[in-house]
C-alpha cells in the first residue's frame, strides 16, 4: 500500500515557492535570517561532503601533500594545490 501525499508534497510547485519566499522575506525583515560568508559556505560544503563518508572504511586517515596540506586518504587530489595524491 502506497502512502498518499499530503501537505506541501501535493501543492503546486509555484505555490510552494511562493510560501517559502514569504518565509525567507519575513526572516530577513525580523533580522533572524543568517547570511553565509564565502568562508562559512565553503566550510559547510566541506563538512557536508565529509559527513556521509565519515563512518565508511574505518577511521579517516590522512595523506600530506608536498605543499603541507593534510588530505583525507580517500582524496585523489590535494584540496589546496590540486596536485594528484595517487602515487604513480
């Protein structure tokens, strides 16, 4: 038996976007909205990309690149200089 969709799932996408837009505008008007700086956004993206993989394959190991940057052992390229971390 399949669940019936309710609420926002059934709503027209344009109506849903309209409601979301009102919420965002209200948060900014109230001063409770948060604007990410470039650095905060980059850090959040990095954390988000690492989090799902944190428990796979045991504890994370690190590989240090020639430039001195510590990289995950699963990384193929250095996050700082872009050099390949795969031994030839």
